[in-house]
C-alpha cells in the first residue's frame, strides 16, 4: 500500500523556528560587536585625551553616545520582531546605528546653537536639564572656521554629562530630535 497522505509543504511566508533562532543569534552577535566597537572607540578617545595635550572632542563623543543609544534600541526591537529576516543583512543593523549618530549630532548642534539652552540661556526651549557651553573668544581678524566650532565645550563635567545623556537619548529615541525640530518649526511660524 502506498501512503496517500499529502506531504506538507511550507510556504515561503512560514518561518522556520530553528532558522529564526539562528538568524536572531547572528543579529544579536553583530549588534554586540557594534557596541563593543563603540565602547572601544570611546575608550580610545578617553585614553588619547588623558595622555595627550589636545582636547577631547565633545562632538565626537556625542555621536558615539547617540550610536550606542541606537544600538540599544535595535536590541529591544529584536525582542519584539516575529520575523528576524528583516535584520539579516549588515546594512539593516548598521544604518539605524549610524542614523542614531546623526540624530545625536543634530541634538549637539541644537544645544550648541542655543536653540535648546540651559537655565541661563535665551533659547527657544530652556531647561536646567540642558547643557550649557563655553564658547571660545573670537578674534576680529580670524574667520569663522570648524576649529572654533570644535573648541566650544560644555561648561564643566556636569554639563558634559548632560550633553552625553541627551545625545544618547537622541540616538535611543527615534522621535526625540524629530519632535524638537517640529516644535521649533511650529514656533517659527
């Protein structure tokens, strides 16, 4: 007698749990290595600034903080995804982390410009939670350049910590900088 029972075929839309688990582990390890690289870069920056006479760039560390925030968001998204196939490529894990760094850079520029300012500031949005900056003196004969922008620093350790926390939050929350930009756009109209 032949077995006349139909063979079960899986459609391309059905997911194989074993394959999903393997993909999830690959994506988690990829994000782990991204985070490890970001932490390594931060340690290099800290070590370099400690032993060198040059100053540590707050913009660079702000971008790193945003990237780290974005990578943690990516980790939490993986737990909610039912189909991990969406994150199986390197670009789908790197692009959100890089975009988070851009959002942190925009937050840095919002603080630097004074649009978001500390309690003594005159920005459109003021809070004692926002960092305050020390700006270098401009010589009248010196043109505005990137070096002067990069020499602008948070006013002390407390304000540096505020800056890094806000930049981490800008990378962690997709909508944080977008919400601020929209509220600034609304106040300009």
